[in-house]
């Protein structure tokens, strides 16, 4: 099949595109990483830093990915070649590699979520969540769950942009919003909610005085917004000309932040209302899969319902993010190898499933991958796309003006992508690399 024989698919509606992009952004990162990062790094002070990071660094890059994707109407590799020439091929390939690697371990965590959701519905939460999690999180049962989740992801992406992805997100995303807001409201009625809010949000500006916090905030922003690896670039490549890209960018970033913020508003009051605050001290994974189920147990009947809803929302978030990760890889195989969608999805879905097995067998592999890919590769990817649109692409502002009209700030956006964003990211990268090297050394010394 030649690469140009079939007309490129398009989203059926603007709403579908927005929900797909929000679906990519909202995921485990929002409900698992964000609340804890905030609580540990100065509460409301971190929140301010994070919002600044999203607005000043995240949004310009988001718009840059949109401009490249919609402008070229191609997946990352040919899109970068379209605007930059063949020398930019490796960057596109790097994006595909990141998608491949993130999905390989993301799907392992999502597999645990599948298990918790099914168990919550059928048998309730385990009496000893700690022992239970220890038993299911690694080993062949974890592999099986990971394969199951990958199969689900493959099944949706196989249906195509309109018939698979869009059909899934227009149903799933509204459900997720309702659950998250509903549970946050429910959590507010619990006695002891105040202590949870205090733990979450009490402002401590001293925490902001370290470089590590900048790195954490930046890494989280990119991971949460799905930036730096071409997911939103790919989704934008299925857009028609007339969408207003800056407006959609703000809606997507705002929704992503709102869900992360509300996740904290539901998680901490529930944990604190039950006096389980010691569970908070553990790892973020521990809190999610051990601390919360313990709380759901203690809440009795309502706890079961709340727990089912919570894990269902988590599952939806994970699934709609996973499909965007697979779509980056699949669309690249379709565009560059000339494969059919069915073949691309089957072959690369199987490849990712295999690559995830080490993470399912050993939590340290999962943790290291998350640290290196999440904090270093995504920052490198974001830096590269910023430089690409800032310096290499001939006239990115012209692409943005289609659908948005002439905007006075577009030259400032370009200047930002040229100077401010790269300078900041190089600075962040320095600490991210240092951190990752230390993590690997500690692992080698300890193991
Ligand atoms: N944004 C997703 C989350 O917060 C993860 C993700 C990263 C998805 C990169 C796609 C690309 O869980």
C-alpha cells in the first residue's frame, strides 16, 4: 500500500478531538502522581509553581505540537521531515520510541487498576491490601493483567481515529469527569476532610527553593500534558484546518489541571477522615493501591461504591492515555512503512506487550523506566520540539492563524520557543540527568 492511497482520517467533531486530547492528558499521572507531588513539595506553593509551569512552558509547547501536526497532517516522523527536512527524522523516531517505552510500563500499572476494578465489583477490597498488592503487583499475574490491558488498548486503536478512539472517548471522558467531581464532593462531607485538605495544600514556600522541585514540576507537567513525544502532534494531524488551536490548547491544559487538582481533593480527605495518614508517607504507588483500598474497606458499604467508582475512573484515564501512546507508534508505522492499521496495531501492540514484561516482573525496572523516560526523555523531546518550531519551521505563526485569526502575541510565542523555553529546559535537564544517574547508581549498588 502506498502512503498516499487512502485519504487521511479526520475527527468527526471538534468535541471528539478535544475529548481525545484531554483523554490523552488525563491519566495515571493526574490521579497517581500529581496529588502526592503537591503534598510533598509545599502544597499550595507547589500548585502556584505548577500552574506557572503549565502556562509558561507547557502551553507554548502544546501549541507548537499542534501547529506541526495539523500543518503537516502526518504522524511525527513525516511531519518533522515535512517542515524540517530529512535530518529531523531521528527526532520523530525518538518520539515513537518514547511512546513505545512509556506504554510498556504504563500498561503494567494499568493492569493492576484493571484487577482492582474487577475485584472491587465482584468481591470487594481485600482485607489486607498491603499483602494483596505485594502478591499481584509483580510476577506472572501482573504479566497477565498487563497483556489484558494491552489487548484492550489494541482493540480500540484498531478501530481507527473515528471508529475506535473517538467513539471510546466521547463516552468515557464525560463519565470520568462526573466521577472525579462527584467523589471530591462526597469527600468534602467526610469528617476530618479538613486535615486532608491541610496536608494537601498547606503552603510551604521554602520547598520551592530547591532545583529538584523545578525538575519535578516540569517533568510532571510534560508527563501529564502528554508533551514531548508527539501524542498531541499526532492527534492534531487528524484535524481540519479551521480549529482554533490556541483556544483548544487552553481548554485541554485547563481540563488536565482541573482533574489533577480534583483528584487531590478526593484522595486526601478520604485518607485523613479515616486516620490513615501514615499510609500517605509510603510511596505514591503504595498510597494508591494500599492506603486507599484500606480506607474504602473502613468506610463500609459506601466505601465499596466509592472504591468501585474511583478505580473505574482511574481505569478510564489510563485507557484513554494508553490509546494515544499506541496511536503515535501505530500512525508512524502506517505512514512510514505503508502498513495497514490492523497490521501496525497488531505488530507494535505485541512488541510493546513483550517489552513491558520485565516491568511486570520487577518493580525496580518499572521505577527506573518511569524516572528516565518520564523525567529525562520527555524533557529532551519537549526541548527538541521547542527548538524545531522556534528555529527550523518556516512560519509556525501562519499555521496558528488558520482558524484563530491574527493574534498579537504570536511573535512573542515564537521568541519564547526560541529562547525562554529552551534555556529553562536545558537547566531542568541538567538536574533531571543528575537525578536519573543517581537513581541508577543507587539501584546498581543496592542490587
Ligand atoms: N498524560 C498521561 C497521564 O497523565 C500519560 C501520557 C504521557 C500519555 C505521554 C501520553 C503521552 O497519565
